[in-house]
C-alpha cells in the first residue's frame, strides 16, 4: 500500500499549475511502474479555493490515468474551510496536528475498505 499526500508545499510556494500538471503525473507514473502490484492512494490538498482546485484536479486525473484511488480528504475527512485552522496548529497553518492526521488516516482507511 502506498499513500501519496503531497503538493501542499508546491501550491504554497509558487509552483505553477502547469509545472505541477507535468511533475505530479510523472511521479505517479514512476511509482506505478516501479510498484505495479501496489494499491496506491492519492490524497488531494487541504487548501480551499479555485486555485487549489486545479491542483486537486491534477491529482484526481492522475489517479484515474494510473489506476490509483483518489482520496478526497478536502471534502470527505471532516475538514472545512472554517475548521481547518484548528487541525493545522503549526505556525504556517499547513501541517496537520495529531487530530488532523487522525481525520486524514480515517479517510484513507475508509477509501481502502470500499
């Protein structure tokens, strides 16, 4: 089992959607080639708004293209734009604390058992 939860730093630090749309699928292609029998879960970003939607769409498209499972933690884990800060206690507001990681883990487990 492989869970891929990345893209937050790319999004927050100026990676363009075009760069992400090239690099992320290439990485997933490499993973699926190296581990063809693995169950792979691709988690989207916890950012909200139209600019984050593009990154999430790239992740969802990669899941479909490479036969992975897309895990929509943004909409299915219990996060909302209004409670996100309470689950991201770090100084930057982007790294989940233990309660946030528990929500993410539960969402991944739910995806694995469907």
